[in-house]
C-alpha cells in the first residue's frame, strides 16, 4: 500500500505550479505545499519521530495544518488532529490516551496544552508552537523548519498501517480514538472524488474545521488527489463564503445544515445567486432539514445530502448528483460506491424487511481498523466485519437510506417509540422555527416525555401553546412534545452540528 501522502505528491508531479490551497486569499501551489510538508517530515525525523509515533495537531484552520498533516503522513507517523475548542481537562484525557511524541499548536492556543506539557508526568517529548518562542523542549515553527530540506520520499506503509487517530465527540461518554488506516482514508477520498466526478478544474469553498473527518476526506482528499483547489476560510461567515465563491468562481461548496441555513437567510442571497455558478454542493455531518434544502436548491446547484461516521472514514451514503440519479428528500441516499455493503438489522443482527427500522451496519474497505486502546469497545462495534453505527434507519424499495435517529436518542413514552429526528424535521416546517432539537426528559408516569428545544428565526415569535397545537394538528398525539423550551441559540459542535448532550445539561438548569 502506498502512503496516503502520495496523492499530494502525484498532484504535485502533474500540476506543480497550479494553486492547491487558497487560505484567506493567500495562494499556495501544489509544489509549495509539498515542499513545506517535506520540510516538516525532515524536521520530525530529526526530532526522533518514527513510523507509528503519534503527533497531535491542536491547530485552528490555517495553511500550516496542510504542511503538518501531509508531513506527518510522509514519515509513516500517525496524525492526531484535535478539536481546538477543547480545554485542559478534556485535552489532558486525550493526550494521556494517545500519548503523542509531539504536540503542535499556535501561540494563541498554546496555554491549554502548555498546562499539560509542563507537568512532570507528561509523556509528550516536544512541542512546536506556530508564532511562539523557543524554550526547553519547545520550538517555534520557524526554528523547527530552519535548514530543513524540501525534499523527502514518503515512507512505504502496509495496507493496515494507521494514518490517523480521530477522536469521536464523546456525546455518549468519553471520546474514543478512531484508528483510520492509509487504505481507509485513500479509498474513501477516492470514493468521494468518483462520486462527484471531481477533476483538476474543480474549486471548492469550505469553512469546516480541518480537524474533522468530513474536511479531511470529503474536501481535502476529494479535491487535492485530482489536482483540484480548496479555498479555505479561517472561520465561517456567510458573507465571506459567498464572496469567496464569487471571487474564485467556485464549482463546489461543502458545508453542514447550520451553514446552509445561515446562507439561505443572507440578506443579499439573490444578488450572490446571480454571481455564483456551482456544479455540486454537499451537506453532511447531520441531517439538513428539507426546507433548507429546498431554499438552497431554488438558488444554486442541487444540494446532495449524505451520511458519514468517523469510523467509516467517514462517507457511506450520498444522494446522486443531479442527472446521475434520483435525489430523495429526507434520505441520505445510497452507498457512495457499490463496494460499500450496508444493511439494517434487529437486536439479533438479522436483516429487517424493507421499510422496517433497524440499526445501520456497514462493511467495506473504509471501515476503521479499531478504537485506540479500547478492544472491548471495538469488539462491541465491529462484529464479523460489520460496523454497528448505533443509528436507526430504514431502506426503501430503491435502496435509499432514511435515518430515523440514534439508538440512544430514541425516546420511549408510555410504551411508544419516538424518534426525535422525525419531530425535528416537522418542527422545521413551522415558519418561525430556526433551530430545533427534541430530547427526552424522565417522567414518573410515561417513563420519558418529549421536550422540544427551539431557537426562533430573527424577528419571529411563537409560544409554547402555538408550537404544541401546530404539532397536535399534524402528527400523532404521542409524538407531540409535551413541553417547549425556547433558546436564543442551540448548542453546536465545532462543525456546526446541533449537539444534544450540552442541550440536556442546559435543560437541567431551566425550569422545564
């Protein structure tokens, strides 16, 4: 198996002086990105990092992320990108679990990891700080790169050698390190490029966090392995995204539901729609409500919704591109390639009938090797080669997948199963609802009650009684939320995905 970083090298050979990355209007060619990655690889080797060692990236969206990502891969080490919103306690757990040899961060973000690095029992050998000062076992990025050669031959790897450890968000317990191999990440990147028919002519705009699997595979690998261009923003801003799409004549856009919601509500939406000519758009990480899909599709290229999970590198399903098949509302589509096997199974792992709800299981070359340091969790998740996702789905007669909910999110009230996502999708049809999540709260009589958590659109108003009446008139009585709690804004993960664990904690402080 060739090293994952080889796809950057291949594109450098084919398109050395073509722009690979535009970061906040600064352009970098494939040659420049590759040479900086080579310098990083040489620096790491000089530091004593070898094949199989872990290097943690605690970096925001920045061009240097690309240098480090590919440089770490080139020497056969394991890249471990972390969420930059983590604080000392959370970071301490992950660093202790992963035991990286080197941690890379910026001056602005360094206070949190430095607290851990300064301890006598810390296993980290060195820190590299972008824009920082050199100290004991600490190097500035400039000092680290000084006199390093821009030439390096990627270390050969085996098919099951681990390329990256990506930690899950920990919404149902402590985060788990997902071990993704060079094969996993290569083939899934290729899956995405083949699905989108991506070529060197494509240019995408993106503001997703670079540490996320969606960004690493469905954007970076998808575009760069074919010589395309990625225009990355340091942070998401609706106007900045539209301006970048127009300025660089983007052919693609990658985002999540909350990003598209902000874009379709931009005051100059129609004006930008006349300037922008997209070929395809992708949404994932969480279901995008149908009203948002429709609003986007009226102005731009049809938005294809997919489904992924970090343990699958991450992409499993995508709705076909327009002209390549039917796009079905509320469905995450069909397997992105035929080689990925999928099924819905019951509690005994037997396939359920078409239209019946079961747990989604997936098998293919994109499935993770294991959870880092967690053999029991691995054995519970991968059974006979099948990844058990924990998501409840059903398949229609055409093989399209419809996600109902997470197994652990399902609410049981008075013996009835309630799938929060179904109610959330309906709540989005209310003209005043901007964001919606439904969670279960314990009840002595019913077991659990459904509580709707809502953030209203700017300038709109609604009451609890209005929302409950709206539901009662349109969905089954047992599915109707018993309470409605209004928020200015619902909590989100780094990718913009609405996040229920924090929401439940917030509810504990409210009178519900």
